C-alpha cells in the first residue's frame, strides 16, 4: 500500500528525467511547494521570478492568506496566484519591494536576493543556526552590501554552495 500511495502522489514531469535535481523536484512538487508549468513539464532550467520564489516560501510556511493585509506595492496584481503570498512576506518583513511602491513580481530573482529572503524567512521561523564556518567565494566582492551577511549565513547553513569555479555568482538568476 505504501508503494501504491507513492505512485499515486508522484508527479509525471517528463522534462526532469536525468536532471541533477530530479529527486528533489519530485519531492517538493509532491508536497505542493512547487507546481509544474504544465501537467507534464516542470521547466527545471527556467529562471525563477520574485513572485514565484515568495509563493514557494508561503506554501512552505502553510500561511492562511486572509490573515495578511494588502501590500501597498502597486504592481501586485489583484487575484494573482502570488498576491496572498507576497502580502504575507511583506507584512512579515521577509521581503521588501524593489522600491517603496513596487515589488516587481515578474522580475527574475537573483541568487543574492534569494539568500537575503531565505535568511529573513529562516530568522522569522527561528531556524537560523550557526552550524559551520562559511566558505569564501572568489567573487564575494561582487555581492551587494545588503546581501553580504545573508549570503554568508545561507552558505553556513549549506543552502548555497559555490559553483565549480568557487564563485557565488550573486547577480545570476535562480532556476
């Protein structure tokens, strides 16, 4: 029965077979944190937007959308799939807008933005622990000043690692 249950909840994304993150993608999709771009595609190499990333965190936190006030950012589309999650993240101080009036939901999210948002999220969850010595990256001088501490913390936690050249690539989009 356990095997049958696993088969029933397993997704059928054809474009992740053999992908380096195949097992993780299946796991997070089965838990409902991520959804595919269609019934049979996940698009694992598609860049992630700010709205998509915040939505995943909101699903992970299992928020109750009606508990959060509408954010003041004017570019959060009413009734969009991400609206409640962005409202939550802004209200909780997990994200900030790209300026006082904009969230930029469709903007590609960078690795340093993800590190910063993830650090704030984990801090709010009480899950930031100093486990390891942070590695240094060959391009750490390219990390924005507002993201330096978060990149260091997320590296210590093991959420981020350098690429095969020992770089963090802070401005590169997340997929």
